[in-house]
C-alpha cells in the first residue's frame, strides 16, 4: 500500500469513543482508516481491512467481545494478529453501528457488544 493512495475514495463513516480518546473512522479504497487525534495536534492513522467488520459480525453476532477473545477466536491472524489491530477493528464496528462499547469491563479489558 502506498501512502499517497491511502486517502483515495475516503469518506467519513462515524466516531467511536474510547476510554481516553475519540476515534474517527473513514472508509477508503484501501479499507477503513481509524484516525486518532494526539495531544500535540497530530494524528495517528491505522488501517483496518475491509473484511474485518464482516468477519466479526459473522463470528460474534449477539456476543460480548474483548480484543483478547477476538484475537484468540477470530481465526484470522491476518486481520486481528496484534492487540491494536483487534481494537481498531472493534472501533470500526462501533463507528459503523454494528457494535457498542459497554461501560462494564472484563478485568482490565474493554467489553464490546456485537449487534
């Protein structure tokens, strides 16, 4: 993937609120872009594969999910291999309206309800 092609076809999808930050999600030709504002007026951008929401919905519909559970039972290390890849995929799900972040936690892990 080339950096200059990252924002081709990008349009705003929605926002997901984390514990400390807000995550803005855009859909582009390369997949979903998760933008996170930093304190120094810069942004962090992560790319989530376009397949991720479908895989999460198909596998975990109606269930509560943490990033650890998604990585272990998602059966797609190419999509959810790292903890941040799994977390960003869940933020995309929230922005799309396919999940919501619960106030309740499972240990220290954030808990998401997949619709």
